[in-house]
């Protein structure tokens, strides 16, 4: 079985076309970008299907320190990281899978530097891919994705929603939450309409969600 991508984010796999891109105005643009770039990664290479698996309790502290060292070694500045619980739908297994990872906020880095950093992390931890996200304005030429954050979502609720929504689980793939119950969802800009429907179905007030526009890349 192939190694998992090792990222705790939702990823759309189909393109909705111009109509989907037009829905990008469904939520106000978040005012502040916390960092020049973000990197979503894990050191896990196993497929975990049991939500009570002991490996999902790992706080990835050593991984956190090691990746911060790699960030500095590549000339960037680590601002911190956030521990995430991911819930994904596996089409091959026809069931949900789980994973722990961290979202690293990085400053003093451009597009090429973020790409190189992600590739270094990918190779260091034997991952198929590492996801990056650069926060940009909604109208920037490179903007092709959104990062949605919203409070009040648990991993259990995310799992229930995926099981109940075949379209979302097939096209978004899943998502992740912080330990204090904050959803983190990265999706293609063309999938914003579907992502909005899925997030509101989780019980989130869409007007309270933070929506950041930017450029996503799977570095593989």
C-alpha cells in the first residue's frame, strides 16, 4: 500500500470551473496572514484506521524541534507550529483514516524557498508529499486555494460529517482539527462552494469562519 501523503488538510480532486471560482466571495478575506508561508507535515508513514490508536496520542515534540532546525538551516524563521488531528476518507479502503501532524508557520521565505523546505522535510521523513500554503490576496495571479479555519469542530464530528456526505469525502478528502477544536481546511479555490457547504454542515457559522486566500502546492 502506498504511503499516505502525510498532511492533515482537505484537498479537492476535481475542478468545478469558472462557476466554482466565482463563489470565492462567499466569505470575507481574513485581514492578517500569520506567516509568509505554512508547511503541513508529519513523520508518520502508516495508515491508521482506528481512532483510538495509541500513535494518535503522540504530540510530535521531537518532530517539531527537528523541523524547526531544518527551517533555520534553510535560511527561514520558524514562528511555531500547531498540532493537528486529521480525519481522511480512503477510497481504497472505503473507510476513514486518521493521522497526527503539525502545521508550521514560517517567515522570511518566498515561494521557491518554501518549496525547497517542503522537499527537504519530505525526504527527511520518507513522505510521499508535503503541503505548503502561501497567504496571498484574493485577486493575486497565483491564488488558487483557500485556507478555512473555524472554531467548534471536533475530530469525531468531522468523521461523522465525512461518513454522511459522499460528495465532500470524495472531493475534499477530509480535514483536520486542532486540539482545542478548531477546524483547519485547505482546498482549491474552485472547491470553495463545496467547502462552504461542508463547513456549515459541521455546525459552523460561515460568517465567523476565517478564510485566507493563497497558493497551495503539494511538493512530491
